């Protein structure tokens, strides 16, 4: 595998389209299978998950699907105390950042004399957080999903995570959930966990919204239950774009590039730079280090399929390409990143300057790492307090206020063929 720089001007329309589409998975092929599972869970409840997880333990019952306090206490004993302490540091930063997102509980304005209109802010009652698990541990995803809901004022927060052998949950996941204040944790993953949260079972409560990252099966299941519950944005494999000028340091750019393709065989990394020298140097470093990289199969796939080093003719072209790409993670390594930031329209989370690598946002700076992928940053934002809040509007009218609008409402209601709408207003003055 050899990385070589390409010029944006030399990209064919097909090549450019391929770069933009990167790891956008077509999940239509698994929709029917996921639909069968979610429908089965809706009708048969816990029995579906129990049948699936008997591969881990033969004699499990409904009680085995939920994590008990003893298992959580045991998890603390299995973790290095330093890990627990650092999870608490990260949690503190995440809480601080998300508290800053809270809005006023209520505001109102006088539309005209006698007409007061406004909006109130109310948290959801209960939400579900999907935490990837099984063979890997993602305690950071626990903090990123549970804590914003907690800050928003959600009364009950439920987490689901795939169990490992013996129907045990990952100890780091359990400790993070306990630190974050999660109310209940279920050892049910994939479409079984998603459907259990969406419809409720004998054991699992029905929630109002499901958030959190997962594989394509989780994404498909979330999209299938959307409408029954709300969901966050569809999420795919991790991706990052680095926007750099000649001030970028090749060694740091190369390691940042590689750090984003080690997640998954379908991960994507793109460097867009105005400097041919930087592009060439970064490729040389990647090619030199390739043979010594761990998890070689993942790097081989993600570097070959979705990763590119691109040279722009000028910064205008580089920024235009960056906005079109709409990356999940965007690093800005330019002479003045704040000036560059003013021109960025689409990105999930933005990392500015040589001292802000993407992993700091993944874990501890306080911003959220549950972010839109696959160009979805054009219309979705990263997970925030806003995802767990509803904003009903209200109005109060005096008699004079309604009278000032009477003819407007009556006329428009009659135009739309709704005579009783018109009567509801007219009747008050007869």
C-alpha cells in the first residue's frame, strides 16, 4: 500500500464522488433482516434477546439481561484506579461544556397588543443510550451519551450494551455508566437492544429517544424504529479531514491522519493542503511507517478504500472542498485557524491548531464525540443537550388581541375549507 498525493484539479467527477461518498454504507440489504428482529421483539419481548444470548450462557432468564449493583461494584475492582480517576476527569469536562448549552426555561414576546407568545424548555422523561461493546470497550461513549441527557434534566436514563461471554458487561463500560449517573443498564446489544428500548419489554422500559453510535445493524434498527421513538443522526464509520497550509508539521499531520483510520476497515481520512511539500512529506511518513503499524488489516482496508492526500490550488479551493466533504471530525492546521474557522460551514466537530488532535475531543476536552458522518454534517449536529430537550410554544391572547386577528383567521380557515376552525374564533364574538 502506497499513499501518493493527488491534485484536486485532476480528480475526475467519478473519483471526486467516490471521495465524498466514502464509507456511506448501503444498509438496504440488511433492512429486512433487521425488520424481522425488531418486529419480533415488539411482539415477543425479552424472549427474543434471551434466545439470541443463550449462545453466551445456556440457562439465562430475564433477570440476567440487566446489570445489578453487585456487577457494577465488581467492575470497579477490575479497573486500574487511574482509569477510574481519569474517567471522572473526562466526565467533569463533559458536564461543564454541556451545562453551557442550557437555554432559558422560558421566554416570551408581545407579538402585538393583547397577543403574548413564547416558548418553554422541557427535558424528555426517559432516554436510551446505545453503548457499543462485546469484544471492545467504549467507556467514553457512555460519558458522551449519558451526561448530556443528565445535564438536560432527563429523569431516567437507560443504557444497553452487548454482553461478552458469560453474559457479562465490560467493566469499563459499567464504571463509566455509574460515574455518569445512568439509572439502568441492560446487557442487550444490536437490533435486540434498539428494539427493546423502542417498544419496551417485560424487563426493559420503553424510551422516548435512542442515541449513541453502533455498527450498520444498529443504525438500520434505529432507522426502523424511528417514529416510534426519536433517534440521533445516522452514524457510520469514523472519518476525519485535515485542512492544512504550509505551516502544518508533516510528522504531526501524518500521525493524526493514521489515528483516524485505525478505528475500522471502513474509516476515512483525508488531508487537504495547499502545500505540495507537506502532502509529499506526509505520504512518505505514512508509507515508511505502514509496515510497523498494529492492526494491519484495518489500516490496509481504510487507507486503500477511503483515505486520500489532496493538493489544492489555493485556500479557497481547499475550503470549498472541505465544506463539500462535511467531515465528522475537521482539523484546521493553518496559520490563523480562527480566520479559517469563519469560512467553515459543515463539520461535526472542529479541532483547531497543532495542539488539538482529534483524540482529545474523543475523550476529555468536554465536546461530544457522537457526531454525524457521511456528509450528514450538512444537516445534523453532534449530540448535545438540545437532543434531550423539547421546546413547546405557548400563547396567551386577550379579547382585544384575538379581535385583532379575527378576520385573518376566519378568512384563512374558510379558504382552507375548515369552517369549524373559523367558527371557533367567530363564536367568541357572537
